[in-house]
C-alpha cells in the first residue's frame, strides 16, 4: 500500500564499533542517499558507543534517512510503532 512505512529494527548490542568518525560520516551519508524515504530504522546499540551512533543518526537524518539510536530494545520497538 502506498504511503506505508517499512520498519526495521537493527540490534547492534553485540557489535564492537571500530570505525572512526570519518568512516561513520561516510557510511551515514551513503545510507541516507540510498534508503527510501518510507523506511523507518531503529538501531539498538551499546551505551559505550553513544557518541558514534548519535553522530551516525544525525548525519543520516540530515540526508532524509529516518533513523534513531536506542540503548534498549523496548524503546526502539515503541518508537518504530509510533507515528
């Protein structure tokens, strides 16, 4: 159905971030340029990567990619299910 949003939950709690800020910027820029505007993505990460994931979120959102970072799964699911 047209106008319907796709919802994606990405659980990265077991992932160790090893990219620097430049690589994070480039990845967010790319993701924002190739992701359809009807996709809503929640990423669940470890709190120790707060600066990296929130930087990624900011850059991707500036490019039209509807993404939000969380540190617990329930909050991420709640956001995905909200308007």
